[in-house]
């Protein structure tokens, strides 16, 4: 049974008797919410933000992301060395890591993790099957022998030999060799493609597994309305004070599909943290409940962060009318992004989409040398005369005889629909072209997007890791299958430009960050000029956290490490020991 308030405890034993060092506190339940449902928790079939966010609490890899600054830090690997050539990584594993207790293991007791488990996991990552969509953005073309292993797996099911670039030196040492130096390899290992899984769990559960080494265990009490995670009593990590993690007894994640309803749930105390407060509610809440923010300590914490997230409409480039660049450019030039941000989103966005697909959050790195300046990338802005000219050149003067077009989108609490209504109005007024809507579930939209069952689709991308390469891979030909009948999980427009791919490759092979970004920006400008997508806006979030929730660390990736979060009722507004000073 999961308790509905913070004072109750769910594990009923030794954890509740622990006293944490420093100011930390053990126990309690953290309540979160997601707007869209979980699609899947099998590491190599994760392609949506919500599934990834939850999987990060269940699994670990060699390295992980530090939520405070999005840097790469040790996880199961306590340390590593990189060769002078930058192509050989030697990881030294911790010896106290075990898989979560689960019936798939003898006597239900999770066993110790060794380097062989990582070798097995990486071979699963490089195996061709419908439940693997992560290979193409991780090991493909990067790790020595990975492509050969993948191709052999298509025919025989299991190649006769392993991945030549992945070697087990001993139980606690793993070596990975790359085809060539790659500046974001460690970032990729921090994602779901780098998680370690147990052969026993795969044998028992297949792609339905959710057993890892992480700080929380997936509860069988979970259902379609909520996911329940309980503390892993055998988790290997401790904090800097020596406190065994995690602090929380449990985490409950609900799926309220409306941002306004999610906000109401926060106000009612049913949710403890929301990553994106509706902009129309921010000023109203501060104005009406100013005492909640001014109290010492306050009841809530409000933060504003530019997100590593971009919203856009994608075109299906394989069929008319959007296989014609003139039509795509005309649509893009006929939309007033500034109006969408100011009047429809009412300031909820960080900025209108006037540059590339890479969001402006990459311009604000703590290290100036790592700043990726998108201001030099010229995107489309409102230019009705040019849009009309292009439509006429394409054979549709004043929109005459233009074929029916349908824009597919998911509801997401009305935001997507409101934007689509404005786009519909502008395309009709500026080009005399009417578009229809098809509003579907989030899961259906993702399926239609990857299977090319759309003409235009409302979509977006949030960074898996803090590097522009994560956005630029959306236009790589290697991420689009040769046949339109095959699904594409990343390059959903099927954009293919050999020069774009060449520039990205040159960027990844460059010796300095400045040189890398020079090639990246050339490639990004090329893709944006070809208009496979209409960049609409760049996201920001106003996040709200209850004061009693500590060390959650909201960031521009919306990446949360719940293992370090804790609930501290001492001194909370309204509690017996809270200060009365004004």
C-alpha cells in the first residue's frame, strides 16, 4: 500500500529507522505527474521523454548525468581512462552493484553486476529487432564491430562472435574501442542505450522487463493511471555524507493529461512538483498567493529555465505536396511565430522559432567555449509575399487547386490545438490554403510519425544529452531507413542530404569544440533552408516545487535524479515548528 501523505512510511522496516547525516531525511512519498503516458520501459525501445524519465530511476549505466549542471559523472563505473587517440575507453566498475531483487534470479535475490553484463547489454543494443530503436543513435558507426554485429543479427538472430570493440578484461574492467574519436560518446552512454540489464530478466520478461540496478523498483501495483516506484533497499550509491540512497520510500507518478488540471492538483497538494506551469497561471498564482512565496520559508519554489526543447511541425517529404521544397518554404514563410508566442502561448515559450532546430538554451553554457550560438542560423520568419510567390511557382497561384492537407497532433491540454488553430487561420489568410486537423492520442501520433502515416505532424524534441548533436541527428540520412515502409524513430521527415551528413561527420571528427560547432552550424543552416520542418518555438519551463521537497534540481533537460531527493517537513510553512517571522 502506498501512502497518500508524507508522514507515513511504506517500507515498514529498517529504512524507517535510519537517521540521515547532515540535514537529510529518510522516508515519505513524492508525488509527480506526467502529461503524456509511458510508452515503454525496455531500454532499447524508449523514444519518448516520459518513458526515459521513469527509466532513469530504474536503471543505471557506466556513467550518468549530474542534474545540477548536466555534466557526465561516474555511475556503475567508478572511473575510466581514455586513450591519447580518443578511441579506447577503459571503465573500472564498482564491485558493490547488484541487480534489483526479482523472481528472475535464484531465490529472488538480485546478483552482482559484472563487466560481462555490460557486454551482454551492448550486444542486445546492437541486435536488430523491432524492439530496438536506440542502436542507430548510439553505437551505429561509432563502436568498432557494432555495425557488423548488427548486420549479422538480421540473418542468424545471434552472431557467432561478440562486438569486437567491446571486451571484458575482468569482472570489474570493461574496454570499448571506437572506430574514431567521438566527442559525445560518454553522453550517449549516459542515456538509455547505456543501461545495464540482466540476461535472466530478458529471458523471463523479454521487452516487458523493468528490472535494473536503479534507486527505485517498479511496483506491480502500477497501472494505466499511475506508476508506483519503491525504494531499492540494495542500491549501491551513497551521497557525499555517506548516506545510503535513495531517501524516499516511494514515488507515485500520475498521468493527468491537462496542464491546467495538473496545476490544480499541485494547488490541492496532490502533486509535489510540476515541470511546466501554464504561463497564464504563473502571475495569477504569485499575485493571489503571494504569502506562500514570501513566507520564511516559502511554501513553494518557482523557477524559470530555458529548456533544451524545440517545438515544430514536421513534413512527410516522401509524398506530394511536401516533397516540393517550394510548398514547404511557402508554409513556413506564411506563419507568424512571434504572434503565436505572444498571443497564443502568451509568453509560455522562451522564444519564437526564428533560427534552427537547436534551442537557444545551448547558448548559455557555464563554459563560454561550449556555447553553441544559434543566432547565426537564419530560420524563416513571416514573409507573405515570398510565400505567395513560391506557391505560384509550385503551380498553386493564390492556393487554387491545392490538395487537401491534414495536420496530425495530440491534444496536450489544448496548447497544441490552440497553436494549430492559429496556424490554420494564417495559412488560410496568407495563402488561401485550408488545412484540416486530426487529433489523436500521444501514442498514436508517435506511431503515425515513425510509420509516415501523416502529411504534417505537430511534434518536438527534448535533449537526451546536453549537446547540439542530439538535435542535429534528427536530419541524418542514417537515421532514416531506405524504404518508406520501414519505421523511422528519429528522422521522421525522411530528410536526406549527403552534404548535411558530411558536415555533421566533419564536426564529430573535429579536434576542438569551436571547429565542431562551425561544421554543425553549416549543416544546420543547410537543413533549415531545405525546410523539412517548420520551427515554431523554443520551450521554457516555469517549474513549481513544494518547499518540503529538497534536492530535486530542475534543469533545462527536465532530467531528474530522484535518488537524491528527500522530503523535509521541518520548518515547512504551516507546520508546528515553522518560523512565525514576517
